[in-house]
């Protein structure tokens, strides 16, 4: 038997659609967590190299150079792995199943569920705003880096682009931590991730506008306005969430959005609803692409 028909236009969005549903229903990695996920493939060496090389006794310049070398090394490894997986899955009859497993293990859609649960567990009074604000920031980051970036990379560059996108996300988190811009060793990893996520993040603002229609109390065009105003260290999706929810996120010292930083449980609830609505809008968009390409084929197969 020959390789699977990868050339058909509807297959990439169909694969993404199946991977998204698999990740939402069962989590990553697939097969009940018994298969090492794509994220762990990069997280372990990134954490190991960070512990060995990020020494406080070194100068900022030395740490920046070391961090750049680690980022370049792991991204080159990701590119080589992506090319190898591409050739493997495209040359084998069972390649579709393997590619679906890789896609589902590289997504990070369930992270906001954990972030919101932890924030609510830490929040005993309305005055404790920091855990809720952090949960909203993690939710925005998961939507941008765990969904928009890998989806766009896969649709444009195939499986190789998807692997690089996942590696950039994991590298930024493993090397940089919560505030990657504050450490010289994390500068290169943060810059690579921010560069790759810039275009998907701005495009995601359009989906946030559509999703905000289904979430009461949100500013529908605030997301778009703040996302396209974001520059420098600001993440476009973080700015979009701040605009839609009318809150301030990402600081101090520099905040995204013109609202208050005193985030309430109501704001957290609206942020989580906006996340769910955005994922559903993207799922529906992928389904529409698949149906638009399949409809002429189905009409041609109609015996009547």
C-alpha cells in the first residue's frame, strides 16, 4: 500500500480539527499520557541546559550568549525533528495516525483550566487580585502559543513548522520562566517566541472579536484595538484580552490595556468564557474550511 494522500487541501485543517478535539477531550499527550508528548521532548533538554549554564556568577553578556546558543541549538534540533517526522509520516501508510498524535501532543489547550482552578483556590477574598490576573495572563498566553501559533505554523509550513512552533513555546517557558524578559539567559528564547507568535497573535485578535460577541460584558472591538496597538514586549493576545475585558494585564512596570489592574472573579470568569468561545470559533473556522473544500467533491460523488 502506498503513502496517504497528503496533497488534498482539506486534510491539514481536518487533521488540526481532530487534534484539537482530541486534546480538549483527553488532554496531551494522547493515549492516556503513556506516549511522551512533543512538549516534553524540548522541555527536558531546555531545563537541563538552563540549570547547567544559567549561573549567577557569570556576567550578563556571557549569560546572553549562552542563552542564544541554547535557543539556536534547540530550535535547530526542532527543525531537524520536524523534517524527519514529515518524511516519516508522509512515506508510511499509518502516517496520519502518527501525525495526529504529534499534533495533539503539541497543543496546550487545557492549561487555562488548571490556571483558573489554581487562581480560585488561592483567592479567598475579592481583594486578592494577583492570582486572578496571573490566571488571565496564562489563559491569553495559552490561546496564543498553545493554539494560534502552532495552528498557523502547521497550515503554512506543515508538520515541520508545527514542531518549531511548539519548541519555541516550550523553550520560552522552560528557559525564561514567568518573566523571561528579566533574565539575560532567556533573552534569545523570549525573542524567538515573540517573533514567531507576532503574526498569529494579531490574527487571533480577529477571532477574539467574534468570540466576544458571545461573552456578555466584553468590549467587542477593544480586543482588536489593543492588539494592534501592542508593541515591544507586549503580547498581542494579552493586549487583546485586556481590551476585551477592560482590565490591565502584564505589568508592572508596563501594563497592557487601559482598565484597572484590580481584577475580580467576575473578570476571571469572563476571561475563561472568552477563551472557550475563541477555541470554539477557531474549531468552527477549521470545520468550515474542510466542508468548503469537500462539498464540490461530495456533489461530484452524488449518483443523482
